[in-house]
């Protein structure tokens, strides 16, 4: 009965996620007005909203205007139902299963919104992040709180640095305009100081630069052409300075991730500029925030989602010859693979290493 309940619950949640995917990017309420046909605007009745079955019974057309209905709707419902069913095979009824269902629902909504808009809404990315941290703090699930927090900051910091180096190369080392009061420049500063002085000092210095930028109205930051090339050098010099290389790397990622997520939260709540004021260039760290949220649930293994996302995105981009692809679905796919297959993969990998060691 539990798998059947999970399947039916997933189908119902998937129906609601269709509303979220359609309305949230448009700034519309997901609760009101009731569901309507996107073609003719007619209010849908209860028999029009039965997940998957209504679409099949109506042969993919609106009951009132006979226009085609996007197959996206039954796809989201069936996918969510299938994921909930799969999760029920790993998690018995209880609070942990409910949290996993919420995790899956967030990922489905984020993936399809990213496909449509190339954006990852802050309410969903930060909602997923804070839900993971809260669950870890209150229940030590899915991870102990310290591991969840470190995983979130390190994952966000890692992708923020990947984005920083990528943008620097794409600009051919031309310096980009530094955002006021906070942006990628301060994130890269935090990474450099965190590598040499520890994550606490690194974040403190970057927050000081943030405060000075806000106070003066001018960017207080080191140029990317200086901080980003110096960062690998800092890692190499860490042992000579009496620092552990791994601790230096961890300090850099923690400091960068902390400032990236804090800065993204600032831009999420910043009031719109007044008319005539130049629109600031926000951090635009949608994927960084998503990977940070995944780190709160998966810990350091969120980097596996990043690896799979980069690999799948690059491969699909080459096959489709597209220069712009939504990255969120690939991160979500990597997270799902780890959630359901990660421990088995680690066991297989360790057993393979043990077998090879016995053969040598």
C-alpha cells in the first residue's frame, strides 16, 4: 500500500507542480485563480484535473475549445509520480520519506522552469537550501548539520569559482564591471583570502569589502585578473606556508560559497531600482544557488551532480550544436542518481579497488 500511496501522492503533487512551473516565473500566485485552460481561459473542472488520466481521456485536447494541450502536463505528473514511487522503495513511511518527497518536488519544478526560462527562481533554490539545513539541524537528516552546512558552502563555492574562471576566459581576461555592493569579485576575493587565512577570515574580509561598497556606493574589490590567477598559486604555496593543502582548498571553497549564497540572497530581496537608475548586474548565480542547495542534502557528493551536469550538458550541447543550455536539469539528474544509486556506486567502487589491490 505504501508504494501505491506514494505513486498517487506524486501524481497529485505533479499536477500542482505544473501550476508552479507555469505561474512562478510570471510572478503569478500558485494558489489563485483556479486552474484554467491556457488557450481559451475556461476554468477547468474536477474531471479535467485528474493527473494523466484526464489528458488521455480527452486525447490531449481541451474539453472546451478542443485546442491541443501540451504533453508537458502529463509528463510532469508521471515523472513526479514515478520518482515518489521509486523513493518509497528506499524510504519507509515517516518524516524522512516526506522530506525526500519535498526534495524531489523541488527538483522537478526547478528543472522544468530552467528549461522554459533559463532561470532558477530564488524562492525555490533557497527554499530547497533552507529546508535541507533545517532538516539536518532538527533531525540530522539527510546529514548531520555540520556536514550539511559545509557541503552547501563548498558546493556553491566550487561552482562559483568555475563560473568565475569560465567568464574570465570568455572575456579573454578583460575585466568585468564589479557589482555594487556585492558580486562575483567579492566572492573571488573571499576564495583567495579563505585559502590563505581560513574560511572565517576570508568571509570576514569579503563582507568588509561588501560593507564598504555599500557605504561608498563604489565597488571595493580586487580585480579578477589578479585574484583568480593568484588562487591556484595560493594552493601551491600552502604547504610552504605551513598550511595543509586540503584545508586550504576547503577554506577557499567555504569562504567563496558563504559569500556567494549571502550575496545571492541580498539580490533576491533587494528592492527594484527607481526609474532612471541603472539596473544593477545581479550575481545571476542560479546554478550556484542550486548546487549549494544540493550540497545541503548530499554533502560533498553534490560535486558528483556537478560533474554529471557538466558532462551531460557539454555532450548534449555538442550533439545539438547549441551554445546555451539550461544547466539545472543536469544538476537535478546528477542529484537523483546519487540519491538512489550513490551508496551502491561507492560500494562498487571500493570493492573494485580492493579487488585490484589483491591482484597486484
